[in-house]
């Protein structure tokens, strides 16, 4: 019989067998139960839900601060809305779940379970927007969306139902729409990077890789240890034909009726959670950034039978409540098992309460950012927790940024791109064009390396010089190449 320790802890190494490591973390840390009896649908468990709730709060607060108003739209979208804009229909139709019956009655019009909500919001924008004074009109909703994924599903990364926020905004001009895209990129930096601790690159996607119905697509990519990038939030300037299909116009200052421009930004919280798990986790298990940890401080009484220890544990818990989310593990397990368990589950601070410390007026704490144990004076405990809370996420970010930056490699030839991809890196190279003229060069890269052109960075547009690494024509872009999910 395998030892208990082996059953409970993570046995796969993150950098050697990433896929197995991820599966073990999801199951052993009780993030999701995969046994629900509809394929591609998960039961999210408390340890992930508590963290994702905090992720939502940070994101929503930030959006509201920037003037987005919250809405709750219906889950269903009538087929006629859905079919108003042809490229959107074409892109999304294969993934739509349809409701066709109510009880035993066939519905007059089938209803789509929203795969995304442009066609729901735009129906109402048409009724709400009258004049330039109404613009910009900035909304968002927190919702679940449904897509009939045919690719293999993976918990949190790709499923048939996911939990997200979608913003939908209406603007008077394309310049205002572009301003919104830049604001969305800034939001991504403030929340994904500074709070969730995730390094990413925000790309403008090539023409051939746009959201169905978008005029321009911008999307952030986060890197996994297996060298594959995963698309995280994207923001789009929606094609003007979309607003036109829904007749979203406004009366301008000059009294003329003008077409509006729309944008949307879609941070998928359940998918971003996967990146939090993957980017910060280690061979022991999870590491949560302080701000989004389900529990921030766990108190472990070394002996739950000892009244003095339990009294001290309770009093320390009371002290911390109000400052941090704190819990006390008074289960029957051995203290050593509890240490391993909460380290695996990624609790930022653990406080061990034992008799020796109590006598000496000391406290032993363990911090998961540095995996370090410290013995401090009992009276300094709150000061110490306060200090760690401020440093914790920064330490995780520092480490993640360093790894990410070290994995971007400049490549001067197809051979160098290939080599970089084989080493699990993101290759960066000169390229002719991300419009249709460059598609044959892109195809060559994709065929030879199994990787894709992810896009260009807005702030590198002015830095381009030299020749396309494939065709030798003048380079107009610096593109990034990586394998993806
Ligand atoms: Zn080329």
C-alpha cells in the first residue's frame, strides 16, 4: 500500500510532466470535481470558487472605477438576433447550444445559450442610445457563457461552460474605440499582472486570426511551462457592420445621424484562474497571490488536545480576523500532515502554535512566497503579517516575470524559430505583413514549427527594421511565434 503522504501530496514535477502535475493539482487541491455527468461541464469546488470570487471583485471594482456600469442580461438570445451579423454567425454557429422546446411545446423561435453577448447587448443599445451625449456608453456583465467545444476539454482551461466578465461599449468614433482598447490593456495590466501576478504580452492578432465579427482583435497571451501560450483576455474593436446590423446610431452635435463603433473586452475568470494555478504553482502545489487566496492565514495548533495551545490559537485568530481571511485547522490530522496539506493548497501564511513558543512568547510562521519559516516575537505578529501581505504578491510577480522574460528569444531565421519553439520558448522575429500578403510566410512558419504567429505589439510598431525572416521582403512587423492551446 502506498504511504499516505504519497496519496495526498503532488507527485508529478511541474517542469518535467506539466500535464500530469496540472491534473493532480486540480484534483488533490480540490479545485474542481470532474465527475459531473455532462461532458465539458465541471463542478467548481470551494477552494477555486473562493479565489475566483476575489478575482471577480478586483476586476469588477476596476471596471466600475473606469465607468463601466454592471448589467445582468438574459442567458438566452433569440436566433434572429444571432443571425443579424453574418461573420459572427459563421464564427459562432458551430459552437452554439440551442434551446428548441419549452416543456412539450416547440418554441416558435429557437433560443441560443449565449456563447458571448454582443447580439443581446446590441439589441438594447439600439433602444438606449440616442445622442452623442450618451457616448461613450460603457457596460459589463458577469456571466456564464456556453460553447459547444469540440477540441479536448481541460479543467478551467477549456470547457463548454465558462465564467467570465464581458464588457460592451459604444463609442462615437473609431479613435474613441481605440482609446477603449488601450484602457482595456491597462486594466489587464492592473489586474492580471499586478493583482493576479500573471506576466503576459498583449498582441494585436493577425488579420487571419480575429474574433468572429471583429474589425481588430487584441489579445493577451500567458505562457505555460510546457512552452505553450494560452490566450487570456482579449479586447476587440467590433466591425462597423455589426453596429449597422443592429442599427446602433447616434445624433451627433451637427444634428446628423451617425453609426456608432463598439468594443468588447472579455476576461474569462475561470480560465485566468488556470493561469494563476499554472504560473505560480510549484512541485508542492498551489501558491496564491495574497489578494486572491481563498484563505490568507491558516493557524495550526500542534496539539488540539492541549487547552493552552487551543486558547492561544483562538486568540491569535481573533486578532487576525478583520485584517485577513484566517482559519484554524482543528481537525484530527497530525500537525505534519496539516503543514503539507496547506502548503499544497497554497495558503500564503501558516502560523504554528506549540507550547515551547507560547512559553517563550514566540510565534512560528511559514510564508509560502519564499517557502521560509521564521520565529518572531509574539507581540510583532500583526506587524509581520501586515508586512508579508504587502510583499507577498510582489515576490510572486518578480519570479514569474523573470521566467517569462527569459523565455522570449529573438530569432533571425526559420531555423532559429524552430529551435526556440522546440526549447519551449516564444520566438520574436522580423516579418513582412500580418495582413493577407503575409499569409504564405505565416503558413510556412506554422508548417515548419507547429507554432502560430500570435501577433504584434502596439509599442513595437515604430521599431521595425530589416527583412522578413521567411521571404526576405522588407519587414513591416515584429511578430511573436509560439505554440498554443
Ligand atoms: Zn515574409
